[in-house]
C-alpha cells in the first residue's frame, strides 16, 4: 500500500440544528395528537397508543444530544414529520451536489490542490436523491474535473468502501488523484414518527483527497498503510425503498420504505463483528493495538463505540483514544468516522498511527490504517 496518502479532508455541516429537547417536544406533540385522533380505536384495543419519547433516554441510550439537518421546519412540523426540501428543476444544481462542493473545496484547499489536479470523483453515501445521472458526474461537471465519476452506496460503511475504491483506482493506474465525497441527507429516510429511531440521524457531507505520495503538495499527510473490507448479510438494518415499489401499490408509503432497525440485535452483532475485523486487520499487517494512537470509529452509538474500543484495546479506552462527535452531529451515516478523523488529528506527530473504521447496514465494515508522515 506504500505510496498512497490522504492529503486533504473537508466537512460540510448543514446550517440548521435540532436538539434532543426540540425533537422530543415535537415528537410528543405528535403522539398526543395521534392518540387523541385515534381515541376510539385505542379504547376498542384495535391499536396501541403511541408512547412519548424522552431526551434523557436518547442521550443515555445513544450519546446523541444534537443533530444538524438540511431542513428543520418540516421535521418538527407535527402535521408533516419529514424534511421540507422542494424539488428543483433539472437546470438547477441538486442539493447533494450543493452539499458536496464546500466539503470538496475544503478538502482540496487542505491538500493544496485545485480541481484540475483531480481525475476521479467518487460519491459514496447511504442514499442518492435520484437514480441517474450520477450525483458524482454532476459534481465533476460543477468543478470542471476531467476524467471519470461514479456513485456507490454502502450505507454507514460508505466512507471506507469509497476510500478503498479510490485507493484501488490509484493502484490500478486508472486515476492519480481521487476525491471521495459523501453527501448524506439521512433525515430524508428517517421515520420521525418512530419512537425507537426518530433521534438517531443527522445530515452532513465529508470529502477526502486521496493521491500518490509523489504528487502530494502538503508538508504532512496521512499515509494509508492498509485497508480492508468485510460484509455479512443481515436484515436487522433495512430500508425497502426502491424503484420496484411502484410495481406493488400496497407497499407504497409503508414504514418499511424508511430506515428500520432491530437496534438491540444490531448492537449485539455489530460490536464483535467490528472488533474482530479491526483486530484481524492489525494482525495481518503485524501491528499491535499499542501501535495505534487513535480509533476514528463510525458514529452510531457512544456505548457501541466504547464497547468496540474496549474489545480491541483489551481495556477501557481513554476518551481521546476513540473520539466521539455523535453528541453534536448524531449518526451522519457515511460521514461520522471522517468527521471524527478531521476534528481529532491535530495532535498527531510524525510516525503516529490510527485506524479509521466505518460499519453498519449490510452488515458491512471497513478499516483504513493510517500513519502521519512528512512528505
Ligand atoms: N424514548 C424513551 N424510551 C424509549 C425510546 C425513546 N425514544 N425508545 C425506546 N425506548 C424504551 C423502549 O420502549 C424500552 O423500554 P422497556 O425496557 O420498558 O421495554 C427501552 O427504552 C429500551 O429500548 P431498546 O430499543 O431496547 O433501547 P436500546 O438500549 O437498545 O437503545 C438504540 C436503542 C437504537 C440507541 C440502540 O439499540 C442502538 O444504538 N443500536 C445500534 C444502532 C446502530 O448502530 N445502528 C446502525 C445504524 S447504521
């Protein structure tokens, strides 16, 4: 793997935020309204009354205290309960492209590059707003990038899978400098009427520049020492939304067309899957966990990250060993591990190493082992 580096990284944070308290106030008002409107069915025991949510439960069970969103008013409107994002004419830039541009600009500035230096754009995230043309090709066009672009979807693991694809393109010689970008508007697919999952997600976009060490223009960079992906089928995190929905009208608008999970099972099954994956990857490369200063993990649940880190380290982690950003951002799907990486790397000295790992639906897990180097 020697010779490929992450030379730049950028984050786009949406302008609007929702605290747990705001989210719960609106959810509980929705519950009250629903139960009043369905009073007769509830009394006749035809349906169960909805239960209220609690900001304390959310913070304790997940660690989330706040989330940034592309639209706040629609989510908090109890007569709507989903974002209000108007469709745009084909001549206008799409919202995912719009989110991607500032993240890419920051990543390119960070890398000392311009779009002229880039020859491939990969959009890797959990949801695309349309089937085609690819969002990545729209971004390529907006930035005037030559070469090629394509989209890929790997849910919460999209960051490491996208980076692996960029690394593979550079290794194969099909590209020299790749931008991998993850504009995730997960709130578009959250069921804000579902008490078990209404609090989990937020929106964000991250972008990374991956290139050969030879072309890198910065003083320091993170060299990629190894990358490894793994998948194992499970329906415990599932979303049945898709182009075939219209072929069976009975399913349109049903809750299974939004994010749905069996949270307890996901927690129990994904923790060992990820811990064993990271440990196995380190073993393969003859690294010891003591060689790693930090684990930049996917940000779904604070307790989950602590457990994974404890398994990998063989002891309780110190907070700086496995930084948490989900308290502020919630689960931003593909973006979490890279937001953590960007925000918690300034203290790295030359020669210090760490692991970036994303994991989630599929199940899927990816790990990228990096070392800070002088160019
Ligand atoms: N407010 C108040 N109480 C709530 C609640 C809410 N919003 N949601 C659930 N509860 C209650 C439940 O009714 C249950 O009550 P009971 O014990 O009286 O039956 C209790 O809290 C525990 O519910 P449970 O769903 O088992 O919670 P949990 O401890 O498993 O936490 C998650 C829920 C979602 C935070 C947790 O399972 C999780 O993070 N799982 C992994 C998620 C993940 O990584 N997904 C990947 C997505 S990419």
